[in-house]
């Protein structure tokens, strides 16, 4: 067999988001629009937080890290999806598939941990406002962000080599629009039950750790808010927490369905819809939720926009 044929035989074929659909053109336009909005919104958020001194606080530093993760996250899957939607060849090489798995595992794992740490930041801000500058100083913020990135990359380094070392034979067709592990493992010609159990435990732990931090933080926040006599103080506390809770609910709900619910609850079509939601839609929603519901961010945008117009 020639080298070219051996290389071709090691490639995977992605069926894509839609199979034999007449609405491909409309879906392509919608996904492209979402991609452009998501990348633009996240980059604008990063730029505003970097440029406006009023946003040089721990909360916005962590929010800038979330925007970086969202930008990398959506760029891991959507460009390849868009190219496949307009091309005849929908192949992805074995190496590219492994890189895609590693990047999306790292990004999703990092976001899991970061959202938990952002809940801790909200807890300190609401429950210990006087000690906030000490408990959330610059060194602590850098350590928290580094911990989130390290936790996510650990997930990628652990699961990616195992997935790519599973023997794949026969069909190379992945019924998905990117190399998501559950879809790839369906092509394995070996018993993967032990690995799937390991992955299940790993994903549950990845969810339980930040969810425990979030639950504890918001339980203490609710107790503190309940004791507040000032209506203005309660309103400020709810404003601080509501955006984060919205993002957490969307992101963790989709992840719970994909990685925790048993196989009997899954169909390929549902899996693709849920995956599209948390890999395409969520990175767009996160900056919009924080910017639309946050006076500091919208104020910074108006100020910089006015400066740009004046110059």
C-alpha cells in the first residue's frame, strides 16, 4: 500500500451537523454569524478589561480569562465545521482529530474550574467586602487563573492519549461535526467500557469540584443577603451574582447531558444539538450576558467608543 493510501486510510470523515439537509446554506450563515459575534464580543470584552482602569479588579480579570477560553473554544470546532459545510471532502486527519480533542477538553475543563472560582470571588465580594482586597489580591488572582488552566490541560493530557491509542478499524465515519470523544469511541474495534468508566468518573469529578464550590459560595451569599437590611445592598449582591449564575446554568447543563447522563438518554441527533449549543452558542452568550447586564462593562464600552469617535 502506498504512503498516500495509508495516510488517507487513517483519516476520519465527519458527517457534520446536518446530514443531507436542504437548509445547509441557512445553517451555514447562522453559524458564521454566531462565530463572528462570539469572537468579536469576547475580544471586545478582553480589550475593554485591559484598557479601562475601572475594570482592573479580580472579577473582571477572571472574566477576561473566561473570554480568552471562549475564544479558543469556539475556534477549536467552528472553522472546521464551516469549511466542511462548503466542501466535498469532510475528512480530518488522525493528528488533527487528536489536537481538536485535546483543545476542546482543555478549554471545557478550564471553564469548569474558572466558573467555580468566579463563584468564590462573588462570595468574597458579598460576604467579606472589607477583606476582599487582601483575599483577592493580584497574586491570588494569578494563581486561581493558572489553577483553572492547569486543571483543564490536565484533563486534556489525561484523556487525549488514551482516546487516540484505542484501535480504530472498519468505519472511519464520525457521526458528529467535530472529534468529540463519545462519537469517536463508537468507531473503536476494542472493548472501551473500562475507559468509558474512567472518563465518566473523571468528568463527574471535573463537575463535582466546581459545583461544590459554586453551591457552597452561593449558599453563604444567600444567607448574607438575607441578613442585609439595605435594599440597595441586596440589589447590588443579586446583580453581582445573577450573570454568573446564568452562565453556570447554561454551561453546566449542557455538559451534564453530554458527559454524565447514561447512553440510553442519548441519540446522535440530540448529541449534536447539545454539543452545538455549548461549543457554538455558549461562547457567544457569555460575553453578551456579562456586558448587557453589567453597568461597568457597558459604561467602559461607551467611554472608549466616545474616545474613538472624538479622535
